[in-house]
C-alpha cells in the first residue's frame, strides 16, 4: 500500500514538474510573439515602421522565426547531454536559460535609446530563447512518458503539451489586464516590460518544483547498464534519420496553425480588420482554454483508440475548418472571431495531445532525448517558425486571407501522410529491452 501511495505521489510530482516548466518556457515565448504583433515593431524597428509598415511587420514576424533556427542546436546539445547525463539535470538548465533571456528582454533599451543596437540585442536574446526551447520540450516529454504506466502514456504525455495553452493563457491574460488597467501611453513607455520581468519569479517557482522530481526510470536503467556511455547523436544520425524526418513532418501543420493563433491573428485583426486589441487578447485567452482541454482529451483518447487515429481526427478537423474560420474572422465580429478560434483549438488539441507519447515510442531508449528533441525542433522550423511571416506575405501579395487557409491545408495533408507513414506506436516497449531486442521497434499494439 505504501509503495502505491509513494508511486502516486511521485507521478504527481513528475506531472507538476513537466507542466510548470513547459508552461513557463512557453509563457516566455508567447509574451514576445504577441507583443511583436502589436508593439515591438515601433519600439525596435522605428525608422522602417514609419516608412514601410508592411515590411516592418514581416521583419517583426521574422524575429519570431529566427529563434527557431537555433532550436535544433539546443535540441542537439540538450538531447546529447540528456541521453548521457539524465533528463532532469538538463530540464533545470534549459528553464533557467530561458528565464534569463526573457528577463533581459524586459530590461532592453529601445531603438530610441541606443539605435540599431536595440534590434541586434533583441535578436541575440531571441537566439538564446530558441536554443533553450529546443532542449526543453524533449526532456519534459520524456520525463512524463517514461514515468507513466504503459496504458496511460498518452495522458501523461499530454501534460507537458498543455504547458503551451496554459503559457498562452498566462501571456494573453496578463497582456489583457495590463492593456485594460494602464493607459496606452504608459503601456508603450514601460508597461510592456512587466510580463518579461515577471519571468524571474516564475523561473524560481519552476526550479523548486523540478529539482524535487526523480530522474526518469528509463535513464536510471540506462545508467545501471552503462548504456549511457556512448555517442547518442552519432547513433541517431546514422541509424534513425527516417524517424527524425517523420517526427518533423508530423508536427508541421499543428505548429503552423498554432502560430497563427499565437502571433498572426492578433496582428491581422487589429491592423487589417481594425478590431480593438483588448477583446482580441481576451478571445485568444478563451481559445487557449479550448486548446488546453482538447490537448488533454487528445492524450487520453490516444490511450483508448491509438496515437494514429487521434492524430488523423485532429488534423481532419483542422483541414475542414480552415476556410470557414477565415470567413468568420473576416467579418470583424468579435463573437464570431472567438468561436472561430475556439473551434480551431479542438483540432489543434487532438493533434497535439498524443505527440509526446508517439514520439517517445518512435525512438529507442538510449537516443530518445536526442531523437524527439531534434524531430520536434525541425518540425517547428518547417511549421511554425515562419508561419506568421508566410501568412503576412500571402496577405500582402494576394490580398485574400483564404490563401493562408490553403497554405495550412497543404501542411495538414503532409502531416497526415507522415502520421500514416509511421503507423501505430501505442504499446511499444520504452525500456532498454527495446534496444537489445531488434524487433521491438516494429512492435504494434492491437
């Protein structure tokens, strides 16, 4: 009885540790993305913003995307170290690194104070954020999935996933409160720095929770058998490049559609449709609640009907909703906008919840951190990194928002094809025996 209680308590600590870390990481990331859409252009790209607002907005969205190019580097470094020295240690380091970069953005002088050095320093801090984010997700996903009972991996793996919508809720909710509570002049002068500086307190809380979590049982097994004394990155690149490509392609549609919600829609509705900022932020917060709920549902459902079926259902919803969603948004009606975003999050959640479990089941134990981290990071580059930039370019060149819908629909077809290429993974052995038994990689649960 006592061992069962102890296991349950540890499982709760693991879920809390993976959730709080990813929540803080993505809060940091989303604060920048949303302020880029509404404010950072005039503060850091002042001359261009005055002479050519459209190009300035494209470059601002590119600043969101540029950090994605450093996610693979973070994934390579953190994955290599995490496969050799443990998931827990690297998770703590990535959390601290992200917090330092975010707080530094809150202290950064603007273009009016230091000229061109301002955007250069901003890009450097974005690079650090991207490096950190590249190493964060893989470790959090593995800590959750490798601690999970076999029949609940999808549900446990959904916890680091819901850090995304919860981080979004915190970011948009805080920005909404500040926008309502402060005058526009005060918010532009100094209020925008508050969300970045609050990251310091959140990092401290996350650190205290994460340091109390036990190391992954799979890594303990690897360490006991000295299996960690190898070169996981070399083994990954020579023997598992197909799985890395599959992981990347599975993610591109979800990530691209998600970054429309995170960044592009806020800019589009306020600057093109001329809707007020505060209600849009509130609508985005409501949509994030839907994203949270259906991500958990997606993880739970994948334990019942399989990872593949859950992904396909989620992506089918994203595909069929794209054009109706843009038609609703283009009405400029805040109620229809809120409904449009909320319905999109149903598909986003169902195609995001099973990801941690499916990715973990795709790679053998001794290279798993490297494999899922690099696959995730590459998928983010191909998907969300420049989704807002591509959307803005399509809007500028075609003048029709439906062109953006078609862009996401094409990515969705690619992601579904990748899911079908992988096949069902539910039930595969995650422990070291999977590495030693060469047939385990192809084992499928029925």
